[in-house]
C-alpha cells in the first residue's frame, strides 16, 4: 500500500527522527558507517554532464553496494562518492547537512523512511524511469518519488546446532524452553526491525502488543541492530532472532555457518529497500541514470545474487525463497509510516 499526498509532513518527519536515534550504532547491513569513494557510473546510456560525479548514501549490504557501483562506473564512467551506513545513520547525516545538502541519491532499508522524505518534499520525482513499470507496485511510489529496487523478508533465524525442531509461529517463541535464548533487533537502529514491529501491529491491531509483552516476559533481549542481533546466534550464545533479516541469514548459511531461517505460518513482513533522488541534487541527469541502472537486468541480477528479493516482479531469485513462497501479514504502510515513531518509543520502553 502506497502512502498518499494527504499524509502530513509531521508524520513523515516523526519516522525520520525515530531512525536518527541509530546514529551511534550499525545495523542494516555489514560494514556500516564508513565512507567509500569509488569510481562508479550508471546505466546503459550516455550521460552528458559538466560535473561527472554522483554522491550516493546507501544502507547495506556493503558487498552489493560496491558491486553495483563498480558496474555502474564501467558502463558510464561517472564517479560516485558513497556513504555506507544504516538507514538511521543516513537520515541523521542528511539532517546534519540540511543547510548544505551533499547526497544526490539515497538507498534506504525502510519504506516508511522514503515515504517520510517524499512527504517532506525532499524527493525529485522521476516517473519515466526505465523499467519502473516492472517494479512491485506495493513497494514503490506511482509518482516516481522512490523505487524499491530490492527487499528482504523478516523471519525467525535459528542456530541449527541448538534448535533441532524450529518454531513455526511467532507465538512459539513464548515457550519456556526458549527463555533467555532469543534476540530481537532494536527498531530505533534498524529500519527493517521497525517495519516488522509496525507491520505486525498493523495486521493484529492493538492486541498485537501482547506478543511483544510475552516476549519480554520470556527473556527476549533487544540486542542492537540486525547484525548485532544475529551474530550471537551464529556463535551459539543465543538460539534465535525474532524479526531477523533473511538475506543476512542466507548469506551466513552460504558461508557454512550453523544458521537457517523460517517464515512463520501466520505471515511476516516484507521490508522494501527504496532508492530516491533528492530534490537538492546538482546532478539530476546522473542521478536519473543511476536509478535507471538500479532497475536494469544486470543490477537486479546482482540483487538476487546477494540473497535479496529483486524489486522487479519479472526477475526471480535463485538462492532464496521468492515472494510467492513467503506467507505475508496484511500490512498497511500508511499506518506503519504514521505510527512508526510512537511504536518505536513504546517498544524500546517495554524492552529497556
């Protein structure tokens, strides 16, 4: 469901403020928080510009971001300066630079964050983007303000050495045998964690809070952002992560770690990863070329190779569950964007 124009600026801004709380820690991918400068470029087209550069702020995964930028440069020769960080770090950096904006394009790990940028009037529409008509329409803006070029799903990651019979439901994590054995990511540090919690509540209503209250009673620990929550499960210090980002689990499993993931039978939440051109860009044509590249066949193949869900509906992943194989909750992205700040505040008060 796509947010509409009548939603207020304040509702979008509240989510931005929520996620800027994550400025001190990493979490939406690996290698967070560093600045990379790479020769990079974009698209399958020739771009005419007097300043052949582009600045991209991107929420991980770092390996995918580097591959996308390297291929983009090889196709067009545009030089990219990249800041790699969590969604929270990116939004905090943008806030600090608001009097002198630096970024041309942002790639976030939370759809409501992109909705907030649109509602604040910070995005530059590009409705004629190449292949935009092939994107999942529920994840992108019909007016071209943001394009979800990839997505992850949230599930229950578990250590296969410690959990021989994996859970099948979110409610299974309340069982006494799992007491003090489960992590959950902090929604003020991870956009996808906030998507999971608000998505669950948008489906279940106010009564959905009982799940998280019982998690707290069973010793579930709010453990940093996504990678911080997952690492103790990989090492065996904990058994499971509730609301784990699936691509991180798939990549760890691919490396031989004793880890796997299930999607609860009652459904889960998809966390799209939107890209947007900022209205303040001084490199509009380069930014548009980069969006075109992100929606191209080759870029979407790199997305799939990184164990993420491609944003285009005509491209399937070969190394993970595809969208039609994942049971979904009925999520209301409008409600999730409006309520994100309040939900994050209530959740952190419950778990701290």
